C-alpha cells in the first residue's frame, strides 16, 4: 500500500523541528500528570476483561491501534482513557458496552473543573433584586443557554455583583467557572480578541497547547463540544459589543453565561436576560456604608459636614453625596477617620444633576488621593503606566524602584486598587484614568525612567523564561539580572501566559517609541513561548516588528530577527519563499560577522524550508554542511532533516542510516520529541522500501513516544503511517479514524487527506 503523496510533505510527517529548532530537550516530559480518579477503575476493569478472554496486551494493541506501553499505563491507572479508546477496547473485547458505560460513569472525575475567577468582593451588600434575577439561572432543561447581561455605567458595581453571585452559587456549576476580562471599555488596552479568549478557555479545560485549533471558528466549535454534558458558568466581564460576546457563548444545556457591560447587548443568541444596574437604592447604600465603616460609623465625625463632633455618621447624607455609587462609596468610606480626634475629611463638591458618575468619582478620588503619603501617591500615579490588565508586585517594584507589596495593599485598603486572581492586582478603568491624569503633572523625565525600569524588568524576566522554555537555544543577550517569579519550565510558561498581554504591548510600545534594541530583543525572548503555546498570530506580529527594529541595530541583531521571522513564516505556512529569503540573508550576515553557531542555525532552517517547498535536492547540500560543525546539537538537527530530505527525494535507502544516526543522537541527549519525529521518518522510510513489518515496529515505538509526551501532531502522523502497514485495508480503519479525529482537533488539512483514505477503504469494503 503506497503512502499517498499528499501526506509526504514536512507537515505530514511530524515536523522534524519547529522552524528548524527543537522545542527543547525533554520539555514535554514536564507536563502535569494526566492521572485522574476514574483511570484506576477503568484500567482494572480493562485488565480483568482482557485476561478473562485470554487476550495479550500485544494483541489488544494491534486491535485498537494504541501502543502497548500506553495501554499498560491505562491499565495501571497512569493515563486517563478517552471515549474513543473505551469504544475500541469494548468492541475488541466484546464487552457489550460495559467499558464505555464505566468511563461515562466516571466522566465527571476525568474532566478538569476549572475555577478561573477573581476573588469575591469583600463586604458585598445590597442588589437584592438583581441577585434574585440571577438566581433564576441556569434555567430549565430544554431552554436555550441563559445569558444574563448586567448593564450599567462605570462604578455601579457590575463586576462586583457578577463575582459575588458566581462565588456564592458556584456549587450550582460543578464542572467549573470560566472568567475573562474582555476589556471592552478600557482606555489603556484594546478589547480582547474572542479567538484569544477561547484559547485561554480551552487551556483551562485541559486542552494541550498543540491541540488548540488555529482559527477562532474551530476554537469555538471545540469549546462548545467540550462543554457538552457539563454544567459550567462562563463570566465575561466588560464586554464591548455583541460581536465580542457571541463567539464565546456555549450551547450546552446546563451551562450559563454572565456578561457585564456598560452598554446593552442586543442580538445575542440564547435566553438573554437584561439586568440594568444604576445607583444603589438609598437603603442599600446606607447598609453598604454601615458594613464598610463598622465601628467607625458610631465613633467618628459627620464627615460630610467636615466636623469632628463624635456623633454617628449620617448615612443617608453620606450616600447622597456619593450618588449611591458602590465604587465611590467604598473609596469615600475608606477616608472616614477612625478616632474622634482624627483629622476631619474635607468636604467634596457635590456634582450637579443630572447624575454623572465621572464627576462624582473624580471628586471622591481627589479626596482619597490628597490623603496619600508622597511615596504612596507616586506609586498610585505610576500604576497608570502598567500595560497589563492585572499586575504583580514584582513588576510594580520595578516600575516604582521600591518594594511594592506594602504599597499595593495600602492602596487596596483605600479601595483605589482591587485584588485579582493569583495574588495579582488591578485598577478600575476610571481609577486608572484619574491616576494617569495626575501623572501627567509629573516631570516627564521621571515618568520615562519609570517606564524604562518596567520594560527592562519584563525583558530580563522574559529572557530568564526563555532559558527554561527553549533550553537548547542561545539566549538573547540582555544585560542585568532579576529575580524571576518562576523556577521551572511550567512556571516560566505560566508566567508568560499571564503576562502575554503586557509583553505584547511592550513590544508595540518599544517600536513606537524608537526603542529599537528592546523592540527586537523582547520578541527574541518570546520565541519559545509563542511557538510552543501556538500563539501564531502574536508570533507573526512581533517578529515583523523585530525585523524592522533590528535593521537599525547592526548585523548581529538583524540576522537574529530575520531567522526568527523566517521560523514564524515557516511554521505557520504563511510564506515559505519569503522565509527562505530571510534565512539566506541571515546566513550571509552571520558568516560575515563570524557567528558559526548562528550560521549553522540558519543553514538548518534554510534546508528545512526548502524541503517544505518541495526542493529537497537544494536542501541536501545545506544539511550535509551541518555535519562539519562542532556543535553536536546542530549536527543532530541536521541529521534528522537530512534523512527527511532523502525521503522527499525518493531515496529511502540513503535516508535509513542517516535517520538511525539521528535517532541514536536524540536518544542519547534525551530529546523525546525529536526521537518520536525521527521514528516517524524511519517508519515512512521502511514503508517506501516495502518493509511494512519493520515500519510497524518503528511506528509503534513512535506512538509510544508521542503519546508519552502528549504530542498530538506526532501521534496523528504515526497513526496515519501505521495504517499503511496493514496488509488488510480494513485493518487500517481504527488507526486512520483516530488520526483523522486528532488532525480535525488541530484544524489541520491532513484531516481531509486521511478522510479520503478512510472513504476509499469503506468504498472498497
């Protein structure tokens, strides 16, 4: 059975390297364990049935097209089986549906129940009517997924209401809560892209980065399919318009959606319930004040009158002065003195009717700001420079040049700052605008120095993250050291993911301000993260910026940026010809400056893209040259790609010894990912030589490696090739069916090709 030419290209054989450079030796071995509570029960039942029927593990492996080692881990409870494997084992063992039923019974244990939710607001009071309407969620079976839209002006407490209800009623959603700040009305950042939000949701639901589909439409389809049969609450904060919200709506009964926005959102699908939020009713304002003030309500002055009489605060007058706005009430209440002899709080001007939340808030913010000590006031002003929706104490320390935790907690205590998830903080958009207004009064040179300190901290921390994420790669030269907030691969990836919005903003800001060194070095530091996590659109954007910036920074920088840009174009399949031009120019520049390691990198990448372009004969001289380099890593990569080039040239006999040498190298260095890729190539070589048994042995080893490191693409490629080894076409169906499902989850064109193979077998059958 010949291997179809449509599957012979680079993308169809596992991709020997991502853009010419491996992700990093053993990196994928550090993924969190996939062990789940349901796995031991299923595995024990599978082993018992297999033994009762006298079926060996090898025979079951051949029947279901999963490797023996993978099945062994399932039986031992080390891997969670999916529905597809359960059905295949059920059919192979004649279990009458019992294995499928067992997995379904344990399905809730096998699924990740995310809780991506900022902390609940402290001292929440009031909104009885709105809470009563929210209590009607999630609705009745058979109805459209309910969508509650909390709409109101800034400062009315929309987010606080949503978070309070979500935390209070989270037991009603046992399969998790997903939260996203859409930034629809932020003056500091662009509204969140629905495709990016869906990517975050999929990661929270346990989808591996390499399995996240490429397009927003496919991500939405995958998201909705994952929520089938689950009860999940989706909280979307600060939505801009219906177009931003629509792609994020699930359609599974039992789910519910909670949206906040400053505007109404007509035209949303589902059972939409609008909850208009204005100022608090006066009695609820007074109750909120009483909770906020505590003992101070009885022992302090009538602050509205500005006297210290030792009498109780007039709650109604206080609330009226704040226009009953929750945000304003909290900030103003924090200014009430706690002792009868305390300095009275100055009276603020009452805003003119009709109600204007901005003028009211500005007056109260001025009152609160005027009481801040000098250093704390400076910290408050400088926070308006931060490019992220949330921020950590480490970045604020760099911004201000002083320890930040105490200052941040003091600002949070004054309700000028809010606590966010994972120990982070956020500024309300209106508060950030006020801080920026006050910062504009400062010396611009001091402001620029603070901005530079923050950007340098991010660049150095991203460099340290790159050392862990792409350990094989030369680290971008950045002077200065920081204490990074992570210690291992997972921590580095998580930090980059959390700070991605800020990092991208800093790249754009650097280019706009003519900070050319930072504009090319920050994308270089993000290379491993953006490629591994599949943030291809971001990768393409920042590498384009980097090339323009690096042209102004000399040949070393220019060559580095061109190589990175070529890598991004190659991996994403955007423009192979342009990528080849970039690699050729980078190669020339690196030879001119005597950068041998960099030249080897460019040679490998140039050979790689030429193979992808169907020009293996041109690629082979470049790849053979790599064997003269002293660097063993360059040699190892060159061997893998040289073997594939021989395959593309139709010379499998020449490919086998080269690939065997590459396999030995990658096993010796512990790079499991490239080991699996080379095994795929060897399987294909033996198929082309008419040696299906040898091919099957290599591909079975490949499947073990790919499944062990959760490499979806490599698994699907191995399965596709493994189906070619079957002597009976019908025996290819399980492997190809599984391969097609994986390729479809990756939004890969290979899914269509494998589908054609399946259709051909079924027609013949």
